[in-house]
C-alpha cells in the first residue's frame, strides 16, 4: 500500500507542477501579446490620417473623354449602343 500512495503522491506533484508551469507560460505569453497589441495600436494612432479627396471630373475632362469616344465610334471601334452606354457613364459621373 505505501508504494501505491507514493505513486499517487508523485503523480499529483508532477501534475501540479505541470499545471503551474503551463499557467505561468500562458500568462507570460498573454502579457507579450498585450504589449505587441499596445505597440501596434500606438503606431496606428501616431500615423497621420489622410482623407482621400473625392475624384472630381471637370467639364474639360468630360469633353475630352466624349471627344475620344466619338473618335472611336467614327473609327468603327465602338457600336452605337456601346457609344451610348459609355457616353451616359461619362455624363453621369
């Protein structure tokens, strides 16, 4: 019987030690991840935030596109239907 108790006690000590080590490693790793997340957040906060300016197409740009479109139609590259579709896209943008 003393051998059995010794074996159970040894198993309990080993299991307890393994659990303690595992928990310590987990806490240490979580701390490292938290530091990395915090550093990444600080970098993100420090970067200037630029807002994209919406692309505005001026009348001159639209006229140039329409002229080019008309030339493609005259050359036979575009059909009347394709020309109308592209023209409406340009005018509605």
